[in-house]
């Protein structure tokens, strides 16, 4: 059995590293992509079990990327958590309208993010199998 895989689409490398550190002590496997195109290619190849989507992506926003992923067979039903840097009015509504399953606005604690991930994608218990 392979580890449950999380794809994190985020252009900011520091944020990607923070989440990688957060998930280090879990059984999740983390993939990182800096933009929509890379994220889509990874999603088609790796079939992630959950997607973390930064809303503020360059060129194509995370809202648009979420909509695109919802149209892909590989990710049509995959839980997507949209993450935004600020709780601007309308962001959550736009993310949900695009197909996001859940929404998290900064500032949030790493614990909050991990709880949300575990709620949508229960962690494997123990290794092996
Ligand atoms: Mn960003």
C-alpha cells in the first residue's frame, strides 16, 4: 500500500518548506508544485489523495487552478483545501464556487492545517501493509 499523497500547489518556496516540515512526522507523502501547469501534470501522474491550493498563484490563480482540477478525471473528486494569504471578502466564496472542499485563511496555525488535512484525509495508522 502506498502512502496517502498530498499535492501542494504553491509558488512560495518558504511556504512549501513549512508544510513539508509540518508533515514530516506524519505518514503523508508530500508533492510540491509551483504553478497550475506543474500541479496538473503531477495530479495526472500521481493521483494525489488531497490537494492544498494556494489562492495567490502567479499567472493563473489558485481559484482558476481549482476549477481546472475539478474538470480533470484524476482530480474531479479529490478534496481540495484552498489557502489564502488574507481573508479578503469573497475569496472563500470564490474558492468554494470553483470546487474547493475547504478553505483556510492566513494567519492559521500549523495545527489547524494539520487538523483540516486529517479530517478530510485520515492518516494511515502505523507503517507497512
Ligand atoms: Mn502564492
